[in-house]
């Protein structure tokens, strides 16, 4: 299969900050794009102003991006469909869209997370609903605020189908976007999801006034947890040294663009998690992912002390300082122990 830019517009399903930024980036590469959001009033306003004032203010959306709330129009007859909805909303959105997807349509997911309840990755949900459709996950260090302004960004496209990964690579490559391919779907998905947990923890550390030493320790040992879980689920440990692991971890733990870090800072300063989420004003995937991964770690028997302590902080059974004490006084071990 080839995707000719003149053949069909590329639908981006999800008009939050990341979906809007992806639409702008694709348009900069010469693609016609259809940006879909469920709120008709909001989409009409965005279409008129050419700006997503709520989620990505200051970024002008090119005229080559059609804006709609009609899901059937957005996805019908397309060769590739890009989903950029929160992980907890993916199942419902994909089920609604799947009735209009032709056999062979390439499904690309750009969201990061694990579904609560089922504890499934996004690729597993897609395969459950439409096993006939090839799947690609696009992930890496990529704040919407920078992608939307066409600042240099590098991602990885992972798929079991090498041809599909290369098609997505070609589609997204621009002067400001570089894409690598990967065949480790599990590792890339786990890296993208779990780095949000560590970013929350790093934010809490910042909010409590701890320094660079504490954050460096959290990031390094957090990366170990990510790789440990990813490998247990069948991923390649080396994936976590790449863009979807270390790269995404660095950017999410250190930038104020990171909603997970911002939420963590507020919690570290004493706000309740629910109040912190409201103040951030957008979905904080790390909250949901912490709960899902805490359950998954127990189910699979994977040691994840940072995730465990963060879970207790979120549920309110321990305070931030207590969680730090619990981590610092754990049984001594060799750094190389798995």
C-alpha cells in the first residue's frame, strides 16, 4: 500500500492539544487533514477562528485542515486514521469509528496509557475490536506546544507490520518532524504510558521542594521500573533506552509543558489529586496509568516501588514525605539486580 498525499485527507481523531498539534504538523508536510472533535460548538468555533483557544492557544491551524464533529465523514474511505484521544476514551471512540473503517485501513494511535479495568494496551483494544486492521503506535518526546509551532521533534513509529510503520514514517516526516521505525509495539506503548507515572512522581518531588538529586534518582530508577515491566510483558529492554523510553521520560519529567509534572507539583504542595487535576485543566493520564500499572504489577508479580508509593499517595494512604521515606529505607540491594 502507498499513501499518496493527493488521494485522501488524513483524519486526526481527537482535537485536544496533541491532536491539534499533529494536524498542524501533518498540514505543514503538504497533507490535507480532517481534524475531528466530539463537541460541535467547540469545533465550529475552532473552524471559524482557526485556533484551538482552549487547548493550544496561539497556534494557527492552516486552511488545509478541515475541522468537523462528523465522525462518519472524518474516517469513511480513508487509508489511514490517526487516533489522538485519551487512553480511557479510546475504546468508545474506536468502536464508534470502526463501523466506518474499510478493511485494511491503517490505525495509528498517538495517545499514551493503559485502560483501567481491562489493563489492556491500546493496541490490544484495537485488535479486540477490529483484528483485521494493521496498527501503528506513534510515540516519543513530543509536547504539543512545540509540535504545533513546528519546533524540531523526533518520534518513533512501531508496528508488527514493517511496511505500515514505514508508511507512517513517510507521512509524518517534515522539516521539523523526524520519525524512526520500530517493531516493538509492546515496548513503545509501555514506555509511553509508564513515563507519565514517573513524571507525576518527579512533579511531587519538585512540589515538596526537593532538588536535582532526588529528581535524577526518580528518573533513573523509574526507567528501571519501566523497562522491568516492559520486558515482563514481552517488550525489548533496549526500547526503553530510545525515544519512547528515555527520551519521553526526560521531556515529561523536566518540562512545565508536561501536565503530569504540573499535576505532581500541585500534589507535592499539598493539593488533593482531584483538585490538582482540575487546576491543570486537561486529562492527566498519569493518574489513571498509576492505578492500572499498580494493579498490573500485582497481577504479573513485577516489583515497582515508585509506582506503588505513588499509588498510595494518590489514594491518600501516605503523604509525599512518607512515600519518600518508604523508598529511601527499602531493603538494600545491588544496582544491577533486576
